[in-house]
């Protein structure tokens, strides 16, 4: 999962394609909407930008 890369490289800017952005934001790739929101919160806490 992309969140694993974010944990390895905190405070980074990632260049991603549209397909990766869809996977990050698509609820079908995570168990629930809450999990998706938690993942986005973690990106924010790790100072990850795209």
C-alpha cells in the first residue's frame, strides 16, 4: 500500500499518477471509509504531499 511508502519517507513530496491517486482515494481498496480517512490523516501527520 502507498501508506507504507509514506511511512518510510516522511516529510516528502511524491509524484503520483492519476491511477495511484484513485487507489488512494477509492474506498474499495480499504475496508471502510473510516480507514480511508485515517490513512489521509496519517499522510497529513507524516507531512506527505503529492
